């Protein structure tokens, strides 16, 4: 069963089911949140892939030295849990707390226009990737740009204008 998206809402990916744990249907979670335990702030996760989301109630969860572990309602065996390995974990954007003034969620930047400090179009923000060197914003336009998402490269974020200004050139 697929959960329909509310008219102006979308799923924000917060993690992934990375494996199974124990014999009672627990799962290992790779959390993309900062800090990692923030993923546990939601009682209901959307589990699946793009267009195929199913709600899953978090029965129990904890952070251990092995990472984030969770028990989802109705998942009682390692065999059932194994079927979910590799699926993404998300929540509806409307369930996330509003960002503080001057702050934003990276997912809110996806799809907006990216321009250089001189105003030349770079393309649209496609997604973000975490690398060993830090977070990178992938901008797709006439060419693809992998831009370090660091303070020195971010000139300003203008969500109301649906754009981000970056210290970057279209021919780099």
C-alpha cells in the first residue's frame, strides 16, 4: 500500500535500513540526521522508495555503540526485517519542526535555482552528497557542478526567491 502525499507535502529522507539486529525483528538504521539520534524523534516513519512509501510505527528504538537500532510494529522476525534492508526511511516534511530564523533544511533547497555571485545561472540544486571531505551540493544545468557546501561558498540563500547564490562560476 502506498501512502498518498498531501497536496503540498513531500517525503524527506532521514536514513536507510542498513541491516537486521537480533532475533526479534529489530533493524539497524543508517541515520542521515545530525545528530544521528534525531531520526528517533518521529513515531511514524515512511519506509520504502520514491512513490512506494508505507507508514511504519516505531515501537522501540535506541542508540548504541553499534548505531541506531529500531523495532517497527508488526516486524517480529529477522526474516521479516531482512526484507526491508536497503529501503529508505523518511518523514513528511510537514512533520519536521520549522527551522530557526536564518536556517533551512537541505531538502528545502533541492529544486531551487543556483546562481553565481555575479548572477550567472549554474542550474538547479539537484541533491546533496556527504563525502569524506564534507557535504557537497550537486547543481545540474548545462553542466553538472559538485560544489563544496561550506560557508565560504554560500553567498546567500533566498528561499522566498527560490534561489541560492554561490561563490562559483559556470565554467568551473
